[in-house]
C-alpha cells in the first residue's frame, strides 16, 4: 500500500444529530473491488452491533446505524458495513448477488459469466446518494437476482453459488462479489459508520435482522471489498479481534475448496461456518464449540456425555479451532433468520447481549451503550467464554450463552 500521504482532519456527525467531534487520522488510499497492493497494519479495535426481531417484525436501517455509530472510538474511517436480512420478499427464492465493480469492463465480464451459469431474473444499481463525504474513488455497486443452472455434476444450488463466487473473486479483475445469499444484502465501504449508513441511505430499508461492524483494521488494509460483514451464501460474519491461527485455518478451508481473496483473517471464519454447518451438518452450538473449544482441564469436569462430544470435536476439527482474541456476530437465514453472538474461550474481546422481551428485540454489541442508545427497556447480560447466544425469528432466544455447551444435543 502506498505511504501515508497526509492527515485527515474531519468532522464526525453522528446519526442522531449529536455534537460533532474532531478526529485526526492518517489518510490512506481508498480501494474498491481491486485488491490493494501490499499490506499496511494499523492497530486498533473494532465495533460490532446487531439486532433481530424474533417476532418477525421489521427494523429500520437507521436504528442499527445509531447503535454502531455511538461506538466511534472503535473506528478510524477505514471501513464500516451493515448486512440486512429479510429485505427482498418479492425475490426471496432467488440468490441476491451484490457486487463492487471498478469499471464497466469488469461489470460486463461478470454479467457474461453469470449468464453462462444461470439466469439473471433482475438486476439493478444499488442506491447510493449522489453527494457523499465518503472518500473517492467509489466502486459501482450492483445487484443481481440470480438462479444458477443445476447440472448432474453440480446438483446443489448452494454449492453452485459458492463455486461461482470463488471463481469471480479470484479471476475477474476489478470485480468482487460481496454478498450472495437469499433475501439479504450487504452495504459496506471505506468510511465511518455514519458515513456508510448515509451513503446507502439505510433508512430506506427495513429488515428482520441487522448485523454491523465498524472497522479499525489490525493486520489488513482498508479496502471496500475487505470491510465487514464478510459474507458467503446466507452467512455473514462481523468480527472484532485477531485470529492468530489464520495459517492453519486458511489451509483447512482451502483443502475444502475455498479460495481466500479478501486479505483478512475474518474470511476464514465465514468459510469455516459454511463447512461445519452447511457441509457437515453440525448444529450451530456444536460448530461454535469446534471453533472455540473448552480447555482440557474444563473438559475433564464435564459429564461423560459432554466430554465425549468435546473430545471428538477437538480431534476431528483441530484445524477449525480459532486461536486468538475475538468476538463475532454471525447471521444466517436457514431455516429462519438467525443471529449468533459469541466471544473467544478467554473472553479477550467484549460482547454484551440485550433483550426487550415485550418487543421481541434481541441485541448484541461490543458495548452496552450501543444497545441503550436505541432501547432503554432492555435486560442485558454477558455470555460465557466460547458459548454462543442464538436468537431466531419465530423461536426467540434459543440459547442465552450461559448454558452447558452441549445442552440439548444428543451424542447418538
């Protein structure tokens, strides 16, 4: 990445119109769909925030922006993003492929590739405001509703989409697929959280669930495609932390056919969820344990039933173990819109959960202020290390993150 070329001294206007604050941060080049040259490390934290209406109601996008933007000390303007679930009811059975393009040439190449591998049922430019504080250049943001061709060799439409995304992201210059699930889409880019929310005018969207991330990159460059959420199919991951086991984790996902092109350790987390749950059929809480397993001393105190499951997971999925500090929000749509929130097994990154039982709203965030900023009538708690909170539309909170790891799981 090019050397720092100056200082950015700008005003920070919060979503709720509160007083502005002045920040003095290094100005770095802005990259769109093209991979930035080299790597630049800027140490810091990240902010994550999510909310889900388990009654199936809709949440406006400005609410999640208000949650995220109050944690301004956790970002530096290098990137922020949001993912919305349940926003395309008229196309809920089509895959929504959302792209960043650097130019018309890359866009045409992707369209030709899509047409040769399926049917584009509709395409449209993703709305962005005409005048923005988000630094140039801005990529073209385009959306395709798509049905893949099914062949005897590729009978699984989900796998067809995975193969298609991996091919485009690794071989078509200036193009990057940033989300590829059904009835969901990602809105992200280089900028502060309030800037990205304004850039996409999130207030025009209503969703059953939102997850979000304000990025302060640790060991990766700030670029449009590499900002969080990181998505594949209906999976989305917002990650605060650093995966020190990245090398082993990357080899694990690459051996399973995935290509790592995002220049971030968070990418492997997304692919591991897809492997363990979609491909191997593990329940969410079991997959969570495989990624953040208990220590052997703690396993020795488990019941025989739990100990047997824990030992088998440690042996079978040792390459999926995420070492290092992290807290993550995970979103998915199958079988219903679901939010999972968990921290690492040492709880080295903050995570707090909130629940407004009367309204059916469940929240997760790095800081309690993010939750209180939008809902004062909420009960909050923290999950146990490595233990996920899981909330689902139609079912409510199915795990609080304080239960035994394998409560309700059979070892048959």
